[in-house]
């Protein structure tokens, strides 16, 4: 039976008669019936009772909805094809959702059929040659048969040809021809059944090249990987289009096991990171391909390259551009820490900078520019003196200060050493700091460390590393109990040459972590334990051993989500991380001057010992303060119950219950004179830097006008846009200070990157007192920020989708597009959520004059509708009435459950939120947002 095309009458601006395709004809035509006698039982009255019960009885309701309840004969009326007509459609041959009983019966019948065939492999090829149903996307009877034959051959349930036999070579030649049209689900069984990896490589290579020329880059690289053809293919030609499409995982699998290809791939990616390189030049070679260039910034590529270097154990010298950019980023970070935060000592700073710059002339020039851009000439002169920089290359003001330093032999460190009282001070005597470096030291203090029922805090220190090669080994472990701090020398205690020390150390740490009666405190405790396991392989399972712990990082996140920082704390310019938590709870931040010092050095200097002890002991004092006054910090009454890390384990004897989240009530918005004036969501306009794209999408979800800087675009552009268009700047990291100086503190906000995008959006809305209502949700396109949609009826959308996939008109083949899982979804029309929350934006219908062309569907301004993102199953969904097309980018939206999820996620900042909500339906983007 041939599937009729939809009517060509087009677009009257309103609903039209629904075009419903006829049920597809049965796939078991005469050639297949001859080839597969085992499956002919699915036709006529020969359907066995076991199979009938499997497909018609509960719990599988699919056939009942189509064919109804009844006897075997009731199943045989559809299109004269018996039950085969239904079974041969896409949903049946997808294993997803098929009951085990049906699977077993079909599998047994297939095995019996294979046993009756003289040559199952040739029969499979005959079936594929005589049928066209397998050439579309999605599951098919032919693909299912091929997978079953592959399984039987692997289990030796039926005979297969001998490797290298003449008969196999003939079959291989036929199978290779079929690969050209095979969907991914059929390629793998064909490769396995016919041992194509051992076949003549010439036709296989020709087929891969043909796929590549046709723009089927994913299919080409997958097939090349399965057939192990990498050595005979051009790695750049194969990998470049996949990298441009953000399919790096396929590229990594392609080069896996080929060190030479790995080196060439890394060299290619490194070449894209050189200064001035424009990835758009490469992208122009693939005009018909949907590209993801935003994922290919030098920074993102650099992270991938460094990860692959470490993963494959390759020499960083292969990637000079990435390594140089990494060193430049480290230089900027160090200059910020020294010149802006002033939170690193002279000695540590000079040691790190000298190690990074070395003899590299370009990095030396960058360092000079970084120093020259700072206003404090005296401090820059001190840095130049520490680095022995030539005076003639320094600005005149800095050179004059440098001469004065040399003449007077004075230093600029004194101002940094002043004000120690402004920082948290270790409250215990120096003699209560114990440095443990031997088995005897551990034995002497073991009882104090393992005292049941006590609270201990833990921390790690390691030497900072700014080069490629992953995280360095931990150098020091701090364990604090009330009144004492123990500093454990990890290199000596974990060294195999340490005699009894390693075993004693591993036993002590394991007992400490596993004892649920001892409460372990940390700040990012899970990360510290992973670092400990990486440094000491015997403690690789330390994170899994952990029982009875409180991670104060989670506490801090809950406090920040409440958006109630302590008075006088500037979250952007002031301390961060643990230092900020200590300031908020105890009143003074930590002195981080020794944080970036060399922790591998022995003996440690006095400043390092005191810093390490304070870093651990402050956790105890913070915990005690939070337990005394949880309400002051917006935490639940029982701190231990509310902040237990909890990884799903059941509480053992003496162990506290698992995690309960602290409350972050919406009443914590600033009120009174300090509150910002309320602004409607659609009137609030912001510009974000490129590192906050997740935040930008969440804000657009709520109807806020958000511009995002392009990857690599100068941050000064944000200030220009903010001034010209009256926008607020949202940024992170180092640019905040310069941008705030250009637009003012009230027009620039530093966003906490340790928070998730949803938490960031909530904080921004509260900070600027933005009023968000349900009608604002999805009033803007998340992808392009456009706020204008066109409404399209379901019938018209069906026509547009059909035309986009059949530009030549009716094919006459009778093939039906494969059904997806969504096509099987049934139900009534979407119900209105409590409070009247439905999606009905104010927009006009799509009219015929709005279209510049129908194939492909293109609006008058050249915007092409993204119809490929509309699953066929959505078009069949009962109750779905309208679609909405963004006029800016062409993305298609439809009614779904996304609105309910967004409303629930942001219920605490939505205006007029009822006490409880059920998920409601609203447009879901054709491509799900990340």
C-alpha cells in the first residue's frame, strides 16, 4: 500500500483538516516469506497461541489499542496482512518497551528459521536486496533479523562460513554494497556477520569516502572506526567536521589505540589555538553542516587538548600554543593575586612567575604588559626587583621607583605584613601544632585522632602547578581536633621507603574516615579525598569509606543561595571560598598569603605551618558557630541532619541521618530602604560575558532580555553595550573590577561561578528585585533572545515537516518514516496547571505571505525554520494544538512539560506562586537546552 502525500493546499493561517497517513503495508512480502519461513507464522491463522498471548495480552497494550481484544482471527484483519502488518512497523521492532515474553517467542522462532536455511547469510542479503523498509531511520524488521543472526552466530547456534573462505568473500562484496544505505542500527550487525573488518579494504574505503563526500560525517567516522580503517584515512579530513559539530567523543574513539593519529589530532587542535586564528575560516568549508562553533573557543579547545595530553600520556611539547596560552593564563592569575588581591607572598610569587616565563620572549613581553597596566608603581617596582627585570623595559614611573628601592635597600613588603589582626588568628598555642612524619609520631597521637564521638576537621595542601599534567600530589594533610592540629607529612608517610609508616598511616586514615561516631568536617571534602586517593593509591577508596561527615562547602552554598551575605562583605572584591565563609561566620577572613607557596619544600617555614593549621582549625570554629545559631545563617535547626553529605547509604549504628536541604525562603529579598526598585522581567536588560551562557539561558527562560558576548570578544564590549542600551553587566572573575569602574557598581554584578546556573539566576533576580510572573516564562527564545513568535497549527506544521523531508513530492515507494518513541505516546489534551498556568503567548498566525519559500520552509527575512528538530511522534500527539516558531532563529517550540519544570525550579521568585504546584505544559524547544 502506498502512503498518500499530504495535500499541497497550503497555509490559510488557521487550522486545517488533519492529514493522517494510512497504516503501512506489511513488511513481509513474498521474497521475505520465502527467505524467512520461520516468520511466516506471523500471518494468517497460523499465529501460534503463545505468540498471540505475548502480543495481545497484558502488560503490553500497544496491539490492543490498534487491533482490539479478541481471538487470533481478530489479529489478522489489518490490511489483509495479518498480525505481520502491525508487527513490522517501527515500534514493534524497537526493543524498548517490548515485553520479555514477546522477545523470547520471536527469538525462538528466528532461531528455528535460521536452522532451516541452508545459507542464513545469503538469505539475509536476499531479504535486504528485496526490501526497502530498512533504509529509513529507526527500527525495522530487517535490522532486528540481522541482530538476531549476529547473536546466533556469536553463540554458535547456527553455522557460519569459515574465515577467508571464497564463499565469504563473495558475501562480503554484496554486504559492502548494502552499507551505503544502511542506517547505524544495521551497520554493526553487518560488519560482525560478514566479518567486514577482514574484507578487501578498497571498497570499504571507497564507501567511507562516499559517505564523507555526501556530508554524512558521523556515519563515515563511525564506520571507519568499526572497520579499523583509521590507518588508511586522513585523520584531519575525518575529524575536522566532527570537531566543528561538537562531537569530540566520536573523534576520541576514532583515534583510540593509534598514538600517531592522537599526536596529529592534538597538533591540529593546537593549531586552532594560535593567536589570531579564526575558526570560521575552517567552518566555511562545510556550508551545509550545522556547526557548534561556540564550543571551539581557544579556552575550551585548550581544556580538551590538556585533558587528551594527560589521558594519552603524550608530550606537552606537541601543543606549544595551548601550553603557552595556559602559562599566560597562569601569569594573569598570579599578577591578580599579587597586585590586586595582594594575597600571595613575594617569594612564592617570584618563584612561580620565573618558572612560568623562563626564557620565552613572548611571555616576558606579556609579563611586562601585565605589570605596566597596574597603577601601583611602588608595588610593580618591587615585583620587577624580585624578578630582576631590566629597568629600560619598564615604564618611567616604575623605573624611578625601582632605582629608589635599590638605593635605599628598602622593600615594599612591609605594608603587606601590616594588618595581621585583620585576619583570622589561630586560637591555640604554637606548641599544640604537631608535625607527624614517622610511624612513631602516628602511634604517639593515634588515640587523640581516633577519639570516638569527637569532631575533627580535615584539609590538604599541595604545591601549585600551572603546567600541563593534571593535579599534583598532595603534600600535607591537616587534621584538627579541639585544641590541637596535626600536620601529616604525606610524602614521607606514604612512601614505600618509610618502613612501618605507610601501613600505619593508611590504617589510621581508614579508621578515621569509616568511624561514623567521629564527625569529619571539610570544605569540598569529596574533592580532597579524591586528591588524597590519587596521591596515595592505598587510599583510592577513601571517598567511599567516608561515614559521618559534614561538608561546609554545601553549607556555604546554601547561605549564598539565600542571598544574605554578612554586612560589609563584598562577594566580588573581597575574600572567596573558605575565607569568605570564615569572614561571614567568624567576622574575619583567612590570611591566604601562603596558599600558593611551595608545599613540597622541607622543612616548611613557620608561616606555612601556621597557615596550614589555621586552614583546618577554622572549620571547627565555623561548625561550632553554625550549630549555636543556625537560624542566624538561614540553616535548619539540626545542622548535622541538614548537611550530611549522604550518598544514599543507610545510617548505621551511631550514624546521623542523610541530607536534608536547608531552607532558602523567598522572604529573604532585601526590603525597606535598602531594597532596589522593582523592575518587571521584560523590562530588565542585561549583557553577560561568554562564561555565563548557562545563566543567560535561564534568564531568557524567565523573559529577561539577555545579550551574550561572543567567545573571545573583548570584555570592554560589555561596557559599551551597557552604556548604549541601558543594560546591567553580569560577569565573573577578573574583568569585574574594570567593568564596574566603567559603568558603576550598581550596573555591574559579579556572579558566583561555583553556583549552578539556576542558583545564579535566582541570585540575580533577587539582587535586582526583578518581578517575574508565569506569563514571562518562555516569552523569549532561549537560543537567540528574540521575543517574537509565529503560531502554526498542527496541520500546517505536519505539511511543512512532510515537505521538508519529501522535497521532490510523493516518492511512490510506500516507505513510511520510522516512528519514534514519542509516536507511541497517547493521552488527552494538556491539562491546565493550577493557577491557570498555560502557555498562550500573544502572537499571530503564520500566513502564506510570511514564507519566502516552502521547501525549505524559510521566512521572509531569510530565517529557515528548524523543522528537523520536530520528532514525528510529536505531530501525532493527541491534544497538541499549536506550534510556535521563533522569528529570529527559526527554532520550533510546542506544548510540553517544560513550563511546569521551570515554574517549579523558580517558584520561590515567581510572583503569585500558589502553595503547591503540579507540572504544567508549555513549549519545549525542538532541541533540548543543556
